[in-house]
């Protein structure tokens, strides 16, 4: 390997995606200039207490203010582009991505009424961008959405290869097979650092090809007497292409349910990723006139998302479609950790309505878009990196991937497991752990940002209930003149609840009837005493520590 390293340091900082599935965003920084690779979101593992999503905190970039040369997006999935509107509201920078990723990015920006179309610039395979001290080359990879890219980045510290999300698919459903040749050329030239997708680092062997699903989909469609409802991520155009093709071949018309799915079909047709003769697609209200066995519906909601098309079908509230016996529902997606409960409830509801539901492991209706261990090892062998940092995964995935790199012969001193906010510096052919630069998550809900503690606050309200304590005291003497009165919500109401409320009121009166001692207390001190008494009492009686909201009025 040629010695392409330099004494000029390059910082590698994951702001998200190293410690969780989703939230992907990595900063490369040198000489006070930086590029940001991806800006993704993540669904909370418990959506009972809200419908928001998590996005990375970009406080580090706002605090240190390096010049952002560009934001480069590797592909169109939400866990790589979903936080972009949030980032662009805070930092100005051009955005480079493939045409497919740009199309989905425009939709995401429009959702937030973000007038930033001028910031979006196309990036095609083989193109080289000079971005300050970085030169970025786009390399096509096979993944579960078209036009996915890896990045070869010349930096002052040497050549960095970022794989993006990838699998080595030699027979993809559409597009070219995985391009080993270019990665081999980069390896021969000399790769200083490999940043590689770790999502499936626990799975042995090789990931099945996307094209293997066609036979399963065809068999299921042929055996369906009624409507064929296919549910997948809207950006999964390769899979939609196969289902649309099979529908055409079997005489079924196709209906896209929901705005996002309809927009994805439109994008796919415009960019050539989908094709269909005129008359293939119907509006939902037009489908009523056709026989059930002549219809395919494309729906979103594979993760049980509330108010998605599939959720509405399962709850019997979809405006255009009611499920019945003979209909088939195919859930063609991985169950993302944390969503299992919502998805299982959805499946139960669909089956109670009479639908036949197919999902892994009932039928092979999904394959991953991420490389298994043998493919990850092959990527290391192709690029022959001097140093290695696993990215995109929970801690166990990163750890397994790091062990694979060690097995491949990369020295332990040149391997670094970084979690969100931890940084490493590359210089003089060495990779060294650096300071914790800071990271975090923000909750994005209804277009507004909030601290993620809001989820825990809602969880606490739901788990332990709420007690409102209202009283009045004299503004002259400081003595209690009315109350305390209690409003209780979310606490056990049976088995003598009225009795313990009365006992709590009595205990509050005794505790707050301290004469001059209470009169001398400040407003805040009195509120703190109310919280202490209520929590102590209910902790003893009910074993709960509810949220206590004291309301002290001065009269």
C-alpha cells in the first residue's frame, strides 16, 4: 500500500448512527473546514407517548462553526435524509446527492416548507467534487433503493472510503451489479480509513439478492383470490418495481394508497426506476368498480405507524378500502427494533378482518439491503484499509464488525469503535481516539424541536399519574387561607381511592400548617414542600411517584 498519509489531521465525528439504527450523520473535519455525510432521523422505540421522530443534535457544528463545504447524501432513505430540513435551518451549505435521493429530499423539504431548492445539486457515479480540502468521488453500490452511493474522499490525512448502506448484490432487481472493480482500484491505490456499514455484522454468510423475492411475490399474488395489498417503505423502488411488473403480467391494476406512496410512484416513473403502460395506475376511488382479483394496492405503514395507510386499513377507517376475506397483505420490510409491538398488533387486527397476512418468517417476503459478514469481509479485502471504523449500527453491530476487521488483519491500534459524539483523528498514518465532541438527540414533532426528555416526561405521566395541588395563601401574612384541593389523574380510582385522597389532603394540611415557618417560606420553597409530601405519601400507600403540579395562588 502506498503511503498517502499526511501530517495534517482529519477529525472523524459521528453525530448519529453509531450506537443505534438510524440517525445517521458523520462529520469529516480538517483545517476548520468540514463535510457532513448524511443527516438522518430515527423513530422512537416507544411511540405511545407521541408521534415525533428523533434527529441528531447539530450543536457541535453550531458551537465550533467550521466552514461546512457541503452536505453529501449517500441515498434516499429517511434514516439518511430525514433530518436535513432541521440541519439546513441552522447551517447554510450545498447538498449533493443522486437524482433519486434529491427527489425524496425535495419532498422532505416541502413537508417543512423549506425554500432551499437552490441548495440541492446532483451527484452522479464517477463524479469528483472538490470541497475545500476534500475531494469526493461518488461510487455506485447496490442497496434497497436506487442510486445508492459510497464515497471515496481524498483528505489531507489520506483516502477515506465511506461505504454508505450497501450489500454485494450480483443479480439486483434493477440496475448494475455491485462494482467490485472500483473498490479494488481504491484498495490498490491505498485506503487510509474505511468507514463501513455494520447493520448486519451479526449475520453470517451473504445477503440474498433482491431479485430472489420475485418468485415469492408471484406465488403469493397468484394464490390471492381478493385484493393484493403490498406494504413496504415508499422509497424501496426496486421492490415496488417487481410488484408492479407482476401485477401487469397477471392483469391487475395498481393503486397507490396515501400521499407518500403516490409521490414515490411518481418519482419512480419520472426517473425511470418504474415503468408501466398507460392505464396501469388507478386512483383509489376508481378501484371500486373493479373485481377484487384485478387489484393491487401499494401501501405504507410497515412499521405500524399511526395513521399510515396500513394502520387505517387495520382499524377499518380507510376512506377508500375495507379489508375482507380473501384479501392478502404482504409486509415486505424488516421489523425495526422497538416497533415489534405496534406491528404485531397491526397484524392481529388485519387477520381479524379476514386478510391473509404474509411477513417474515411466514414467507420470504423481505431481504435486507445491508451486507452480511462475508460481504463485509469482502469489502475489507477489496479496499485493504490501513485503519477501520465501523459505522451504522447499534453497539453490538459495531463491536462485531470491529472484530471482523481484526480477523482480517487490521492491527488493533488502527481500529476504533466510535459511538455518537466520540471522535478520532487521522494523521501521519495513525488513527487515534480524540476528545468527546458532544452529541445528542432532539425530538422533532409537528415541525418543532424539543428535548428528548419530553418522551420520558410523557412516559412518566402515563406510568405514575398526575396530582394537581391547589391552595391559596395571604400575600400579607403568608398563611394558607384556602385549600389544599386535589385533582388526581391516572392513579387508581378503586379500592378506597377516595379515602387515600382525603388522607393526603389531611397530611398536606398538617404539613403546611406550620405557622410562621410556613409563612416565611418563599413561593418556590412552598411548592417544593408540597411535592415532597405528596410523593412521600403516595410512595408509601401506592408505591408510585406521580408528577405533582403545585398551584399556589397569592391572595
